[in-house]
C-alpha cells in the first residue's frame, strides 16, 4: 500500500468516525436540551421533537449534496440513510403530536399547509427506494439506472426545502423559526453553488 493510499484510507476512516459521532451526538444533545426546556410529558415537547428531527434530516440532506467537496463522498450513503431515519422520526412525531394520531387532521389545515405536508411526504417516500438501493449489490444490478434513480436526490431535497419553507416556520418559538430560516439560506447557497459548478465547462 502506497503512502498516498494509506493516507486516503486513514482519512476515510476518520471521516466515518466523525460522521457516526455527529449522527449519534446531535440527537442525544437535542433530546437533552429539549428535556431541560420542556416538560417531557407535555404536548409541546413532542412538537419540538418533531421539529428538531425535521431540521436534522434537512441539514443532512444538504450535507449529502456537498459531500464531495467536503471529502465525505464515501460517507454519503451513511448520511443519506441518517437523513431518512431522522425524517421518518420527524414524520412519526408530527403524526402523534401535531395531528393527534389522526391524518384526517391535515384536512383542517389551510390549502398551502396541506401542500407543504404532501411535499414533505413525497420527499420521504422518494427517499425510500434510494435508501434501499444504497448498496453495492443494487449498483451492480441496476447498472446505469442506479445513477438515474439517485439523481432524484437534489429534487427530493428541494421538496424537503419547500416543506420546511412553508410549514417549518409555522410552529415554534422565534429562535426555532430562525433555525428554519437558516436552513433555507444554507440550502440556497448549496443549490446556487452546484448550479454554477454544473455550468462550468
């Protein structure tokens, strides 16, 4: 093994450890902070939980888009799966706390908020086949179609972004609203950067 290959392998391992540490630490820290700020048995606590996991899922989707320049290309599958898990938790907690375990409650929201929820649901459903094919076996079986499927990633991120833009700032304290605004701003930076790179010869 050459020195350069050894360095790449060591860097890959370090990045993987870093990703695992962050993916485990962030929800634990968030849960701890929420339990300090809110009564865990209260209705508001579960609402805030849902928002936090939604933000984590959105942030990781953005991280997947910029994985290559950040040197996280080999951790992209792990990040994608984490985004799906956090988004799934966000959906389940919202179902329980926001909609009182009744999907028909969505019908009582405004038309704009309903569209926001459907977009979020579409993004989550679209992530399922991508997660299911995030393995070497699927790459071999699908061939060129694998890339076609996974090119939906940026589109699904746009859906998640629109979901956040419409409904993510609807609930919560002012500081939490600014978290959604910050994620939207970062999303715009990421997409403009990718668009500019795509136009370069």
